[in-house]
């Protein structure tokens, strides 16, 4: 009995270690969304172009998504704790630089550094956490706390930004990272132990280069097309990005240890789970970004008031992500996926009655209803993906599921945000590329301001309708293609264990 007590009942050091690990996890999640309410102030202070504004927002998510699996493999080879410490220090450096960046170009560069550092944190943090809790049930509980903290970080990012912006300048949303970074660097070497897997997990540098460059060039072309129309830059970068991504996929199919195992997508349940990891986060990030501009630039609310209005949706999302695993244990994964898709679709459609002169009630209702779907997707995607494949391929499945989340967060702003930018350019007064830029033009007439707000609201409605339609289609596919309870037995409560930690397991 005495011999088993240490493993079944983790000591104070293990739980303190969990608390310390949650610091970097929250940083990665919060910084994926903290700028949504800050963009009007950044636009006023730095005057970025339309495509620079989008890069400021999503270069972070693209850096994380592009390098997540690669850094998971590096952690296996050279040590998870070592990589975690280096990544946290780099994250702090990027945060400090971003806070005082004098130009849009430097802000984009420091955000990219933060994204690169963030890619080291998630897989390493969960691998170290799993080593702290040797008992399966205790580990599952700790991982559940980890997953809830990550979901909560995404949800509270805009609220945190709004609170800070009501008292300080826009750079304060980055400076709040520094106390957490310093505390982690001081306590982690004392409370945490090194984790590595004996030098396995070789990283294919060509795959990393092909995927990262292909994604960046493709998105750059989309952004430029939306902001400037067809230009030489679009004609060069778009096809180049597609060619690189095609080469990346072909290379993965040839490698014995691919960076992304595309063969897993032959399983229909796995494919639906991964898309469920991507699409809800794409919709959430796009609507949080556009919603922040709508509340402040269209309705004229302060950043503080906008943060309060975003609060109910954030609470619903966080609570749903926490309670979902227990509910899914009774209702099954299929019901959870269907509920996720259709509640997101319904919530997005509630945005359509919003207008230039009002719509706060509709906005709150929209974020609350959609928050249920977002929270469910955050909680069940990894477990569903891992349960859909053989046990020996669970590591690769978990890595892809986590990457789909990060990529969805970036693609939402890149694709759906670019759609809103395109509609604003086509329907607006054609005085500037974005609404905040237009409203800050000297000598702007009331009629032009009204036209600009109306054009932006039209873009918001169109993006909401498109995202709702995509979720409706995915819900219909899920209804037809995912087996009913009894045919599938995923373990969503333990599923997140395979997410970041699996990024380096091959």
C-alpha cells in the first residue's frame, strides 16, 4: 500500500508543477486572441496597411501551426524541459519587442518570434506534465485542467486586452506576458524534470521549410488579393505557395517518418475530427477579430465596454470545454460533434440582425450560442481523432489534431478576414483599406463614415453567413459519416493527452 501511494496520490510538487506549466499554456492561448480588441488602437498608432493589419494578427498563429510538430520532435531528441525554457525565454523577448515596436514591420517580426517560441511550448509543456503524474486517472485529471486552461486562454484573450486597453496603451497587452515568463523561468528548473525519448524523432528540415513557406506564400497572396486586387505579387506568390504545399504533401507520402502523416486522413472519422478542430477555431478567431472592430469602430464602444460584451461568450466557451468530457462519456462523440457544428452555425446566424446603429443584444446572444459549439470542439477533437486510428498511430493523430487547432486560428483571420476586407474595398467609400483607417482620415464627412460602417457591417454579415454555412455542411457530413454510439468508442477525457505531447512521437 505504501509503495503505490506516491503514484496514485501525486504530491504537492506535482500539483505545483502543473500550476507552473499552465503559465506558458495560457500565454500561448491568450496571445492568439489578445489583439482582437487592440487593433483599432494599433491602427491609429502605427498606421498599418490592410495586409499588415492581418499579418499582425495571424503571423503568430501561422508560426505556431507551421512548427508545432517539428518542435515536438526536437523536444524528444534534445529534452522537453530544455526546449520549454528556451521557448519561454524567447516568448518573453518577443513580447517585450512587440510592446515597444515603432513600426508595423517590427511588430509583425516580433509577433513571428512569439509564434516560433509558442510552437515550442505546447508539446513540451504537456510532455513534462505527463511525466509528473504517473497514475492514469490523476494524469487524465491534470490533462483535463491543461485542456481547459488552453481553451480558457483563447476565450479570455479579448477580455484581457480590453481591460488593459481601457487603462494603458496598446503595448500593455504584450507586457503582461513578462511576469509569467520570469516566474516560470525561476520555478521550472526546481519543480520540473527533464523529459526526452532517447534521441528519436528525427526532424525532416525540408518538410518544415516546404510547409511553412508554402503556407505563408499562399496566405500572403490571399491577403494581397483582398486588400489590393490582382497584382504581380499575387500572381507570383499564390502559385508558388500552392506548388510548395503540393510538394510538401507528396514528400510526406514518401517519408517513413513524415512530419504529417496524411495516410491517417483515409479514416473518415479522423478527417471529420481534424476539420472540426480547424473550422470552429477559424470561425471563432475571425468573428472575434471582426466583432472587436464592429463594437468599437461601428458602434463606438470603448475597449473596456467591448470586453464586457465579449464576456458572456467567453464564459460559456470555457465552462462548456470543462464539462464536455463528462457529458460525452454518456452521450457519445457523434452527438457532441453534431451539437458543436449546429450550435456554431446557429450562433453565427444570430449576427445577421446586427446593424450600424445597434445590435449589442444580438451580438451577445451570438457569442453565447456559438460558444457552446466552440467549447465542445475544443474538448472532443483530439480524443475523437486519436480514437479513430490504431494505437500505434495515436501520436501522429494527436499532433495533427493540435496543429489543426492552431492552423484554424490563423486561417480564420487570413481567409475570412480577407473576405471582409475584400467586401469593404468593393462596397466602401474607397478612401482607405480598412474601417479604422477610414474613420481616422482627416476631414472625413459624416456620409463617408456612414458608408464605411455600412460596408464593414455587410462584410461582417457575409463572413458570418459563410462560416455558418460551412458548419452546417460539416454537421450534415458528420450526421451521415460518423458512426452512431456503439460503433465508435473514443475516450475524449483522455484524448488531449495525445495532443501536444504526441507532436514528437513517431
